[in-house]
């Protein structure tokens, strides 16, 4: 029997956020799926729209809450990375603050009304408008990391990163970090780049979400003839490399292209091309998982993310 489907909006920080809830006939876990935490990462949004339509025709055990576009202010304004009202990156603000600015309040509302109470969380992402990306999944250390690692591997992307708390962590304040803090297994899954709706990236997300359902026992295994999931390479650290000054960024490596320690990754130069202000080398051997594709970079601007085994 197909699930009961409820399509509604949920008031979060003054915005009516679209939510699709699918309630299966049999008992099972509650899975929350978020897309559009960053407003210009369109491939995962397209994937969640497609996936929920297909799931409405399948048998389901348990329930799914899916949000195709969480960061409506950034989506409407076509603003990459940040909420336009306050300039904050929403995925650095979790679990949020009800007395904070728009991004803080939206993170708090999403955390309390969507993430809390879930049995598992999948937050789907892609490279934003100026990010080329190699597909990967990320999870956080903590009490629920065993199941989170299983979810990350099951999603079927080429790389899986485990993040530990502390000064070496590349990024905090994320959906997965906040969920891990209250014992919910959670992953961030990234496929797609440069703000494009790439069919291969959309397909990767749809397959990944289906595999999560299968792992959680919420639906039958992926359809016959489906591509088998790859065995991911597990990475122990994520180096984020930044510019020392404003300038013109020219990478010389691509996402997914292995690099050696000390290898040149790119350079930041003056806008007139007369001077090289910064050469950027790999701090260790690894694989670039995302590379800023825009030549325009600000001081302390993000250039590249390097995954290390």
C-alpha cells in the first residue's frame, strides 16, 4: 500500500517552508531529509522533489519528512552560501538561537521542529554557484557515529569523511553536527557542482536516498538493475585552504584528482596579473573534494577542500 502523503508548509522563522511528509502503513523509523540549506545548490533540491514523487507510489515502513528547499530567503534571492538578510551561512548556525538573526532563528526552528525527534537525518548538498565538487558524504564523531558511518557508506558516493570535534575540524555548526550532539545519526551528502542541475548528480542523490531507506529497513532494496553502490574511500581529515588576500584565484587541480604533499594547487595573484601574491600547496597528500571555480576571492576566502586518508 502506498504511503499517506501530506504536502504542507511549516512556519520557520517567519517563512513558510514546504514540507512533504510520507507516512507508511507499517511501523518503522522517522527519516528527515533536508535540501536547500544553501539556496543555490539546485541538484539536491531537484533530487528530493523527484524522490518524494516516486516514493509516494512505493510501499514504505515508518515515515519520511522531506524539505525540498529549507533556505527560502537565499533561494529567492539566488544568494549562494549565505542568508541574504544577515550574511550568515545557515549551515554554520545549528542548533541555532531563537533570539538571534534570521539565519540563527531559521536554524533553531529547523533543528527543533524537523531534526529533533528524527531517527536519522540526511542533509543533501552540492557545490554552490562557484564550487566544483567531487561527490562525498560526511558524518560527525559521537554516540551515533556507528550508524552515521553506515548511512554515509550506503549513500554510494566515492568518499566518506569522519569529522571529530576540536580545532582540527573543518566546519562546525552544521545540521549533522547538531544532530550528532543529541544522538541522531546524520550525514551530509554532496553531489553536483557550480549551482547546476546535473542529471548525474540528481541521479546520485536519488539512488543515495533509496539506499538509505533500504539500510533503515523502511523500503525494499533499490530496484533491480540499479547501479551497485561503490565502496567508498574513508578519509580522516578535511583541510580547508583559504586565501591570504583578495585577488584572482587560479586553481591548477580539479576535484577528485589525487595530489601529493607539497604539490602546487593554485595561486592567488593581483587583478592586473602583474604579481603572484600567494601560492597554495597541498599540506599533505590527499584528494581535492571541492575547488572554488570563481577567480574572484576575498581575503580569507575559501579556495579548496582537501580530503586526507
